[in-house]
C-alpha cells in the first residue's frame, strides 16, 4: 500500500512540494551538527492500536503514514485521530559509521515507546520535547534494522499539556489535534564520548560567551573555536565550561542579526558545529522612571504578532522548511520585530530561522485543557516546562518565557509565582512573563512575580503599566477579521470584530495600532502582541489566510504604522 495525500479543506502553496521519499530533509538540529546523520522521515507503516496491544514485531502494518506529519493531518495520509497507534519501518546503518548510533525524535505527542529489533530502546512522556536513545546495543551486525514506535495520545481527554489541540475542535479558539510523530526522526553516528548539548550565554559587556559543554562522559576536555565567517575570533580550551573571548563583538539585533560560528572539538575527537549571537536583554528605567525593556542596553519596543503555528495541510507541522520560514519572513515584511509563539513549540529549525532573520521570540508553555489540573498533572506540567526551557535556552532569538496564558490550567496563585521564580532561576538571562493575560476570568489574578505585567484586551489595546520591578506589555489585542471565500477552513469564520474588505480591515488595523502607540507612550509599555499572523481554522483574524495564499491587508500600510510604533517607542 502506498502513501497518498488525504483530502482536506485547504492546501498551501507547499503542499504539492512535499516528497514522500524525502519530506523535511534539512538537518533538524542547527545548533549541534555532525556530518554523519541519516533522516528517517518518509513513508512508514501504521496501524491503530489498543492500550494493551503487543508490539507488532516482524508484522506488516496495514496503513501508510508520512512521517513527521501528525496523523490528523492530510499530509500524514491518515487524517484521523487515534488514542493508541503503532509506527513501523526498517532502516540500514550507513557503512563506515563510528562507535555509537543515536536515534533522535524531534517531538512525539504524547507518550512514546521505542523498540529497535524487538528491544525496548526507551520511553518518553511529553508532546513538545525532543528525546534520544543510544541504540547501538540493539543493532544487528548488518542488514535491515526494525524500528517500531508505540504512541499514546488521548489529548484533552486527559490533563496532559495540549495547547490548543482538542479531540473535538470548537469552531472557536481550539483546533484540530496533532497526535503521534510530528517532528523529524533521525539517526546520528557518534564516538564513545561525544557532546550531548551546548549551553551558550552571551555577555557583550564582558566580550565573552559562557559555554557549557555537556558530554556523555563527565569532565571531558574540549577546544572551542569562534569564527566570524572564515576568520578565527578565538580558540579556547576547557573542561566542562569556559568563557570564550569575543572581542569587539558584533551585536545581534532585529536590525542586524549577526551570528558567529562555533566549533567544539572534544579531546576524544568528537567535533560539532554550532552558532550564537551576541546580545543582552535588560530592564531599565526611562526618563520618566518607568521600567522598560532593553536590547543591548538600548530601549526596544517588542512589537509582536500572536503566532499559533498551525497549518491546514500539516496541522502542527509545516509542510516544508520553506513554509516554516515563510511565516517568520512575513513578520519582517510587515515590520514586526517579535513573535509570540502561542502555547505551542516548534522544531529547532523555526528558532534557527528566527535567529537568522532577526526576530525576538516570546515562548509560551503549552497549556493543559481549561480547569484546575490534579496534583499528578501539575507535576507533569512543570516537568515539561523545565524540559522546554532547558532544551531551548540557547536560541539567540528567545527573549522570554510564558508559563501560563489567561489562567488556562493554572491551579494556584502561589504556585504560579513559584513557577515563575523557578523558570527565572533556570534561565536568569531572559524575561519571565508569569501569566500572560492574568486579567481574564480563568486566571487567579496577578502573582506579582516575574518580570512582566501583562494584560489582554480585544480589540483593545490593553492598558497595563509597569510597576517597581516589572515592565508592561499588551499581551494580546486586535483580532480584527475578514472572511475570504475559498480560503477558509469552514464555510464561515469569526473574529472579535469583522471587516468587509481589505481597505476596511487595513484601516481598522492602523487605527488599532495608533491606539497601541498612544497607550505605549502614555503608560511606558515595552511591547504589544497583535492577534494574529494567519487565520487558523474558524478564526479569520490573520494578516494572511490560513492557506497562506491571500494577504488580507495592505502590507505597506501595516509596515508603516508598525515602524512608527517601534521608532517612537524606542
């Protein structure tokens, strides 16, 4: 049985570019690259399962799924939800690979159990974090190797973090689910002792990069080489950690997103390439004594859209890397300098594109369903939040963490404050926005913790003010919509306010942003977030239709008012 694209309400300009033999072929981890790797994306065998079903070793499964698109998506070829499922394929290890073979998963929603040649390689719980297993001991000497993955995803039937996924979308602000493998699966060849992760903290003031090299063997010596193009900036040796000199650093900013290349070589021979940007985030009083955000010591207004990362053909997974980059490129075209990644995470390449394009990122933690989760779900939520922060804290573009949105899944005000403090301790170099939109009914209110006072108002804007320890942002506003026949998920769409045509929608956007400018100047805001970059399912309040085929506003007028806000509030 061959894979076929399933029917769906909409396609994108990239749908037909997806290759069943080589989908998403790009290296999936741009901050830790080795030359010897093998992409396992492509057509796998698939079947629905039951909770206690035995693993189907050696069996041909009846359906075909295109990995890494979630099974609810048209691109997967399945286009339905299953609570339990099996994936199966075979692969061959390339000739000449080194001592160890690692198997990597970008993300699997939600609970995964992985088998290689009938041996359990490991398990992982959580739909948004990456995970890896050393499968060397399970490999056969040669020939085909069998890979079987069992997945459980009961979505909002449980208290697991789901973001906006729902088993039954509500034709409102909650959408189609994204179950199973939804990011790249790949193999990598490594020596016995190898680098597992790099933590990078730039300090432009000191002219250094604080580098921590995590290795499979503790206390492993390394050499780090910083390059500016073909020129060596510095060479530094260390064990575990080192401060790498970056004299006369070229600073990273939205206007000039300069990135240095980094190479790390272990004494045992493992060699990886990476990169980083030299930039600093801060909070300083302005001339009126109001706390405001600074980038590299200068005031910068964080002008953002709400970016939910949904696709009509791939749901959680962009059809191609070009598509993944497209939404970020449109932010630059529209004159924004920031993106709020809304209660979802993205593959590493998305943050890589943000780094290279010069876009700052507010990163949300995906919420549970609405309500107050029980104790076990609370602990799991916190574990997944720590996983996300730990895995993503070296991206140059991420400016802040948002643990809670509008009180969704929040369980106590004291714990919200504690969690904000713990995230700040885990990553003291960034802002923590403890509760975006704590003025909404599901929230317990203001914890007083974190670095940000954040209110929502539709169509708004919201009017928060900084206090003695926190900057203020309008965390969500706008949401003005317009239907475009032939480019909607459903037969109709909704928004907080509707406009009849492009001129009217553009006029209302400009008016709304002029109101933002007035509030920003009067209150000393440090940022604002407009909803949203694209339509999503029933929501038709994007700059672009859900299929990314139609621009719904005059982008030149949008850019003009956005640039005015950044200029006058800087």
